[in-house]
């Protein structure tokens, strides 16, 4: 008379009732009723009481009933570390037999099918990321691949220094310091640039309306002067040394070129800068232009020339301009009564400042005294740092500089951009644990270094699945490792990469991994095997990476991986928020959408919440140990008949702990346990509360986010990702082992 089939469910005992009704002509007497269990070779079930019942048979045809209480053994209990391999789906039979007056019955149609398996239990635990900050670095050659020095040879370079106590002239100090810098570059172990030299104002001068030629220099060099230059001092620019490595021969030639020069003519600095930038355009590289001058440029039509220089700078974004004003200061220039007022020093200086401010990495230096020139030149040719701008601030953008090859300081979560001099900046985001890597190419291009995991996209044995938005989820490793209880755990390393190699992927705000043996992937949740999943974020990776471990994994079995994530948190409904004190003391109800609800004849689905607060078993009250806040969710409807998808939705309900203002309590360690028993479902979520984090119970809230809301607008794989067979040797699961 019991239900057939008979399910134990969450209980460890079940009862079979057998009714025996004698016919009217049956003689009175005693009968023996027993229950045979088939098959029961492993003693999976036992009878709690006697195996046989004595029944009194009376002539009045009165029915007699016997009840047998069955108990399942330890390997079938919910607390078992490893269930019987047949569960779920294990089926036994119980056949009642009667012995009466020397006769025995054996009617198979009376057999009761028994499902002794407990309901599947799905456990998930997550350890929060300990590294709350991120790092970036920029590799590559120093952008000092080339340095072009421009030396002012105008007549004013023969004047004295701003410090009148220094007997040296500007020219003597400038050429000595420049020579020392170039010699230092030739012996440097860190900076190995190609070096060039340009001079201006050294061959043609002008006194009033008279053009003068530096015949002594021209005779020494023996090079004829072009007619258009001989007539115009502002065209007197000469490339004395083109870009070459600083070999002994090139060093000697450059030093001799400097020694042969002398102060003589005008100051066509802008024309010299334009020629220097043209040399960089020819070689298509980054580098630096160092202008050593003692005054403001005197080029005619300077606005047009400045615009041409700005265009050349944009064409060579890896080139940095360093203007070193020597023997003078801007303030003295602006107030010098001997300077021709038609030159308009203030306007020209402001135009130069605007030019240098049009890109990053350009700088104006002042070295009025001789002792300062060496320091300013060293700063001008020093390797330029890359910089990080914090875009999260509202009114300012704090800047952090680091040398190439060095890691940045720890960056707090937020939005940033990284750049190098006037090279185009690249935006990126830090959410904690990232280690973004960039590379500087030829001093002119900043590139994001593609994650090494991308190689799996081209490997014949690579395991990956495309995503709806064009990204890819890669399983870079899947191995089987032995556990302590002679079972095995499957360990998967999963990472998310963008559509293109240069795409920087930010870690999703919410993500869900569903990893099951392929043989289980098509079964409803209530018929799948119990499993325990642990997942964590892997820090110090250039792409979002997770490590997922699934315990009690069968050998020689493929894995089917589904993933779903969102870049922004799921919006919440304030009607699904309850105060922690209410949940803890009296419990609470929250209406949530679930498959099969609302029914036409009943209220919408609701879940009941009950909270408890405990200390771990190993802790002592008042010892400062971390507390555990436990939330248990059960459906208000206890019907064992569930609509398709009910368990998937209920098991993925997401309780969150939030503050009174709606801000989530971040970085909590948590675990969940979902007992998938139709009619008696129970989802228990345990949050581990940090010992140092204090709170008032009235300020804490419990917020429930339904699966229907989490699933909405989420990104998912276009098809499941399937791994190879996982074997205990730990090798066949690695996609790159071929």
C-alpha cells in the first residue's frame, strides 16, 4: 500500500506497508510475512526491526497490515563523502512474501521499486581575491634610439653667463658640456642611441643690412656655401652629423665638428627644429631633439613655422622635444632692453610653450649658470618614463611615472590610461589582481601585450569556445588530481580573451561557471550527481583568469563547461530586500519568479529566508574570530511536482549582504549548498564575516536576486566548451602537451 516507486529523498528511513486480507473461507491461523530486498549484495538497505512479521488470520476476513522500516547505510547518506557510484538512478526492489500453512507466495507483481539515493547536493565555495590592487608595466627599448643635438651658434653665444662671477663665456661652457654628454653616451651601458648633430648661425651673419660670411670656418671646412643660404642668415642650418651609432670614429668626428664651430650669426631655431624632425621621419623612429640655445628664436613668419613643426611632431609621435635655455632666463629675456622689440619675445615664448604643451614628453629647461647645464642636459636625454593617468577622479588626473621595464605602483580599482610621451594613450581598467603588460615599439607605438593564453586559439589541440560578443573563453588547463579519499578532483583554468589581440578585457562584475561531466550535461538538475565546486580568481594575469575545481570527478570523462557573465551588476528590486534582524529573528518571505509560478489558482512563488549567526566550530566566543552569517532559503510551496527549470532557477538564487544604502558588502568569502529534493528544496548560503569589520545588525540587509534577473542581458557562450578526457596521469587534459 506504499507509494511505488518509493523514494527515500532527504530522509535516511522509509516505510513499506503491506496489507494482507484473507478470503472468507480461509482457515484461521498464523502467517509469516517477510520482505526480500533485491539486489542488496552491498547491504545498501537494512530492516530496522525484525525481518518477518507474524499475522493472525481470522475467519472474519479482516485485513492485517505490517510495516517494514528500511534504513540506508552510510554510503547513501547526505553526509557521505563519496556516494555510491549508481546514484542517482540506483534502483532496488522489495518483494513481500507470505508463508501460511505450508505454502509460500512469490508474486513479482507485488514488488515495490525503491530509490534509496539521497537527492543531489550541489556545493559551491568562493575565496575572494586577496589582491585588491593591480599592476601595469611597459617593456621595450628605451625611446632614446636616436638623439639629435642642435647647437645654437648665434653671436650672443659669445657673451658671458648670467652668473657674472663665472669668467667662462656661454660658448666655451656649452661646447664643453655637450662634448662630455656625447662622450658619456658612447660609454653608457644602458643608453645606446644613434647620435646626430645640427648647427645653426655658424656661417652667415648680418649687421644692419649687411650680410657677413664666416670665411674662416668656410675655408676650414672647404665646403661651398649654397647661394640661397649665403643671402639669408635664417637659412643657415647645417646637418654636421647624420644619425649613426656612437662608434669611436663617429664620436671623434662629432667632437671635431663641435670644436670647429664658433658663435657668429642669427638664431633660426625653428628652422633647425623642423630639419631635425625631418631626419626622424626619414628613419621612422622615436627619439629626442635637444636644442641648446641662449635666446629666443628669431625666425621670420614664426607662426607658420611653428604650425609646420607641430605637424611634424604629430607625424613622429615618438619624438620628444627638449629645449635648453642656457646662460639666460626667460625673465631676463623678457626684460632685456637691448633686445629688438619687434621680435616680441613674450609672444614667441608663449607660442613655444603652447607647442611643447601640445604633447606629452616635451619640456623646456633653464640653465642660466654654467654648473646647471650638465644637469639639464642629463635630464633632457634621460630615458623617458611611461605614465599612468587616473581617469577615475572628477576634477584632476593624478599622474604616475615609471621607467620602461619597471612595474607601476599598486593601482587601486578604477579607470586609467597609460601613455608614453606623445604616443597615443591606451585606456584600461583595474578591478583588482590584474597585471597588464604593454610594449613600446620603436619609441612611437604603445601596444598591449596579447595574453599568452591566446595561443590556444590557434593550437590544433586548443580548447576554447566563442562568446556572443566575439570574445573567447579558453580552457588553458584541465587536469585530474588525486584527493585524500581516493577520489579525484578536476581542476580547470579558464580565461577570457578579446576578439582582437590588442583588446584589453576587464573582468566581469558577475560570472557563473557550470562544469559537469559531459554524460551529465543533458540531465535535469534533480537527476545529476552531487558535486562540490570551488572557484577563485587567479591574480597577476594579463587577462581575466579563474581556477575552478570540481571534486569527486570520474576518470576518463570529458567536461562540458558553460559560462555566463555580466560586465555590470544586476539591477536589484528594493522589494526583495529584508533587514538582517528580521531575517535572523523571525524569518522573512520574498516573492521571486520561478518556473511554474505564479499558478492560476494560487499566489506567486515566494521563498522563505531564515538567518543565523555563528562562530566557526574551532573558534571561541569573544576571541575575535570571524563570524559566519548563514541564510537558508526554502520554497513556500512544498509540492513535489516541479515545473521544468524550477531547480535551476531556485538553486541559482543569489542572496547578497548589503548595507543600508544598498552598497554590497564586498569581498566576503562564501559557500552555498543546494539540496535538490522536490518539495523540500533547501539553499543554504554561508558568508564568512571578517573579524575586523564591525556592523550593527539594523544596518545590514539581505537582498535576493532571482536567476531570471541575473540571466537577463547576460553574455554567454555560443555553445558549451568541451574538454578532452580527464585522466589521472594529469597529462591528457593539457591542450598544449602535443
